[in-house]
C-alpha cells in the first residue's frame, strides 16, 4: 500500500509521507533535509511577530510545499484581530506570489476568514484541524469552492466533526485530508482506520483517495 499521508504535523512519523509544519518564532529554523514542510507565523505568535520573520522562509526550497499555518484565533488572550489579520494578509500575499497553498488555522473566526480569503487568496486554502459541522463545511464550500478540509485528532472524539467527515467524504471527497497535528499520542494509521470506518471506505481506498488529493493539491511533486 502507498505510504499514508499526514498533511499537517509537528512530529513526522517514519514510513509516512508528511508535511511538517515549521512555526516561525524569531530564530531561523533548521530547515528539514528530507521532510516536506510548510512554514509560517501562527496567529498565536502575531503579537510578537517581526517583519523579518517571513523573510527567513526559503522560497526556492524544493521541499517547501505551503505557507502557514496562518489564520485567525479570536478567543480571548491572543493578539487583537487587526494584528492577526496583518500577518494573515502578509502570508496570503506570499502564498499567492509563490503559488503555494495556504494552511489556515481557524478558531471562532469562520465568517471573518471566509470574507478575507474570498477577497484575497488566489491559491488553494487548506483548513487544518477542521472541527466544524457539515453545515459549516457546506458554508465554506459555498464561499470558497476550492477549499480543502484536513481532519485531525479532534475527529476521534467529536460526533459533530465525525458527521462533517462523513459529509465531506460523500459530497466533496477531493477536498479530504487527514493529519496528526501536534498530538503526541495519536498514530496516523489510527486516524486512517477511524476515518475509513466513519466513511464506509476501507483504509486502502481512503489512502488512495488522499494520495490523489495530494497530487492535485501539489502537482509539482506527484506521489505514485
């Protein structure tokens, strides 16, 4: 079987194809020598972010597949919305310029993000760690028809998110991805087996579907 794909992770598993997320926090990271990766300023770091942070991203690196994660987190305790939107705008513009997908973090900001991204993003948007309902997924697709949904460990315990996974697998299977994010105790195969059971697909068929989706999102590095 083709290696399982983890579209967003902070802890790559051996034997998988993964996109490792690099969270910029002021020092120049050691860019991965073998892993595919994304890089960006997380909305949690928006208050401290500096202009030069994005300049450290190696735009011509062959393993840089996406920009982010960026986005909005409008809970109390994080930077004001306008500060977060400033860095979201800069990263969206960078993704547009590099023609790379944008990885988006969304907490309590669905309508704000839809309005912003519909106006400004010209590249595919990946909603990582999607936890919404089928109705919210449908709203996203009406606003951004090309949006992708990545389901993370929350789907293991949330009936609402499980229903969204089932709905996406039926209504928009080409938009479906899975991830482990930063969960220390979640195995990628566990995610695939669970999602397969939820969607009525066997694990091999689900893995093949996500491989096809990966190739469509990243056509410059097709996985056979």
